[in-house]
C-alpha cells in the first residue's frame, strides 16, 4: 500500500469507519478524534493520517454510490489499487459481497484527468469474470405500491417518466433512501419512485445528502431510519 500501510492498518481503519457509518445511521453518538487517537496509539501513526485515510474510505463509499460519514469529505487521491483493497475490506467487514466498482472508476477518473488521452483501441472480446454478489430478498408488493403511488411521475423532480416500457408502464426506478446495504428496510416508508436522472444523482451526485433530506420533507409517508 502507499505510505507503507499494511493490510492490518487498513482493515482497522475500515472497521472503525464501518462502525461510525452504522452508528451515524442509527443515531448513536461517537467522537471521531477519539477513534483516530486510538488507532494512532495502536499503530504508531498520527491522528491526522488516520483522519485522511478515513476520507479515502469516504471516497470509496462515494464510488459505490453510498453515503459517507458526515464531516469526512471524500479525498480522491487514493489510487486505483488502494481503492480496490479498501472496497474489498468494506465488503469483508460488512459481511457483504457487493459489485466491485472502485478500482475501475478510479482508473476512469485518472485517465480523464490526463491532458492528452489518445483514442483507445478498447477490448474487442472482453473477458468474462464470475463472482458471488450479495442480493437482498425484496417484497414485490412494496415496489408495486410505490410505483402506483407515483402515478408515472418522479417523486423527486416531478417530471413524467422518461419513456413507456413494452408492458405499457411508465418507467421509474424504486430507490431506498436508506440503502439495503446500509441496513435499510424494504418498506414504503423508505422507498421512492424516481426518474433515472434523479436516481443516479441520489447515488453519485455532489448534493445527494441534501436531495435525500428533501424527500423526507416532500413525502409524508417517508420515515427516517
């Protein structure tokens, strides 16, 4: 790892971060500086180094389309290899096997930042890989109810569904405000019907937290989890 960080150190940082992430979601108080101090004493690093590493972890969470711990703004310069390791550790610590995106998206951002990027030849026959992914058993009645409630309009921006499906249904996507991967429930009090643009923004937009907060004010059926 960069800066000679061992996997043990990284895993300890991820474990602490995942706990903070869970505590914040559940309204359990914690003190970030105390956590950094304990990690610093344990591994002989500065508190600041652990704080910055936590911001790297926030960045990986953002690439995964997930919310990060408040006050730990994502720090981008984590590197593709480090991002992949952190993403793997997040899945291990959380006991989930979610689709991997961090390494690829970090490479994309790195290439986009280059002043001169030549036209790539690409891969004519992409290699297939197979992996186990954590799936969540959902209630189809919840999705049906939310879509019926929306009546073909995005519950965020109010726009009509962007197109009609072959079944004659207006196309909207159901989004859980507290994600299932973060311990959210599959209930109508935690789900909204969104157009694809608003759905992607709630996962990856710079103002996604404010957008999520606005949904609770807009729809009386929603309940904070």
